[in-house]
C-alpha cells in the first residue's frame, strides 16, 4: 500500500479541493480568512509559533481561489487503488480497505450537506458503548473545511491534527483579547509565549477525550430521536427554532456524556476550557449551569455543577423530544417550555 500512497494522497486532496470550491464561498469574510490561514499553515507544514508572512499568504490565497474557479463545476473523481476504482463516497469499501493498512479515510456529506473528504494516519480504533471510534493522527489530505470530530451513523471520527488547529485558533483568539474569563483560567500555567506548539499539543491531549465524549452523546441522541430529527432541521432552515433545536441537542449530548464525567474527573483545565467555549445560545438557554460554574470558580465547589448536569440529563433530551413532536404536530408553541425557549432566541 505504501507504494500507492503518494498517488492516493493526490487523488483525495483533489477531491478535497473540489469540495472546498463548492463550499468556501458560504462563509463570512472573517471566518473564511481565519480558515484559510489555518489551511495555509497546514499545507506549508508550519508550526503554530511560526509567523505567517502576509504577502506570501495573500498570494497563496489568490492562487487557491483561482484553482477553485477551475474546479467548482468538476465532479468528484473515483479513488483508484491497486487497479480498483472506488466511488469516493463508498465509505464501507474504501474506508475498510484503508483502515486495514493503517489509514483513516472518510468521504461523505458534512454540515449543511457539504461534501467532505479527508485521509489521515490511523492513530487508534476503539469501541466505546458499542460505538466504533476512530482517532486520526497526521492528516495526509484535507480541505479548508475540516471538522475536528463528527459522527457518521454510529461511527465517530476524531481528527487529532485538525483538533490541534481548532485549539490553536481558540488560544490565538484569547491572546488577542486577553480577557479574564474561563479561557484565561484554562490557559493558566501554559507557557504560550515561548512554548506555544508544546502548549497546544498538551491542551489537545487534555481536551480530546471530552470532544470524543460529546460525539458519543450525539450518537445517543441520534438513537433517541431517529432520522426524523435531521428531516426536521432541513424543514426549519436557518430559523430561531432551528438554532434552539441544535443547541438543545448539543446540551443534551453534553449532559448525558460529557459533564458528569468531566466534573468527576477533577480536570480543571478541561472544565474551564469547556466553559470558555460555552457561550451564546447555550448560556441563554441554560443560565443555571453558568451560575453553578461561577459558584465553582469562587468557592471551588463542584456539587452545584453536578446537580445541574444531572438535571440537564433529563431536561434537554425531553426538550428535544418536545421540539420534534411540536414540529410534527405543526404547533411549535404547544409546550410552554418550548415556547419559552423559542422566545429566548428571538431578537
């Protein structure tokens, strides 16, 4: 297989570029530029402490945009391995073949039904609660749009390399503003000035188990809600109800599979990191959790957080069920709790 690896990487990367050509224009300018900086760093093999040269980066972005213009209308190409051709979306055949050789491949539809491909070295594969979890290491082919973790059916893909870039982006954002917030407490003790790459690696190692547990929570919620949930989100489009629904499901996944174990672990770095990213709609819908965190911050007591997590494990899955039932009955204001949640999301 190693003899075919360079050719395989070129094929997968070409499909990644075709996928980006279709989806890159959907981002806001700010998000687009941040993702392109990350993508450039990966393509050039640059460490996080390396200073990006603005002129070179700008030229690279222009060249890449011209490439996308040529690729935008092209169909995705089959993947050829040892004389056999595979549909790039044939996850079972292609993914199974490459897994046996120590690689992780994925081809499918991601968020917003955007095409998505990547190829990486397989770091490990394990089964947790009956769910196959593949942890990818060094990435060999990827696109600008690169989720750190996702589930496909009842299989979870966790991309350590991409997670590192996500962690670095969060660290960089905090370094720019340097606010006294949960992220500041998570980063306390890390030498970001002189050991940035090492700090990002250490943070990634601390956070990876909890990212994996969130995806396990997503699988559990998928079992409870069934395919009707995805159909409902498609019907709702980008609406306040859709935002509440997605947030409620995230909170349900965390309540079931992240928060109880995170609180019990005593890993304060990971706990502060969690609340550093617990912003916007999650805090609006769940103010009690934020209040319990503030109590923990002041007194070091975890009981309030544990109580809220236990309560959330009941509340959020139930709210998801109510949202789904209300949508199916065509009466989104039927349940008082749902109506209150929806009103919170309105401008």
